[in-house]
C-alpha cells in the first residue's frame, strides 16, 4: 500500500462514547476560551451546555462524576442565559469583532 493512501495511525482515535463526548466538550471549551467572535462563543457555549447535560445523564460515568458534570451544566446554563438578551450587549464591542471587521463603521444612531 502506498504511504499516501495509508491511514495515519495517530489520527484515528477509538474511545468509549462517554470519553469521546468529554474530549469533544473539552475541545469546545478550549475553542470558547480562545474565540474572538461573540457569535462563535455563543454557539460553542450552547453546544458545551448540551454536551454537559448528556454527560450528566451518561450511565458509563460514576455517580460522583455525573454530579460534577451536572453542576458544570448548571454553571454554563446560568452563564449563557446571562448573555442571551440584546440589552446585555453593547451596540458595538470592538473587542469581540474579528480583526477584519474592527475598522468597519457602524450605522449612525441619529441622522442630522
């Protein structure tokens, strides 16, 4: 078999379902922490909250681990609900914009 068509052994990860969900959730948490885009952070946060809910119900995890995950789910639930309303966000927060959008002008609040 040609090396170009051989699968890379390092790229294949076979994990139990709970571990795969946990690994994906940790990757999402890393992305959430590093993202400069508020919309991406919001979407990742919602997926994190969903994954934590399902991990908290997973029968392969010990009861004490499920309790920890359940508490984390409650924390993310409160965190996301706090930022849901448009009144909670300023009209334009240049810290949350991608670099290519930071120089864009906003629409005028008042036309004279």
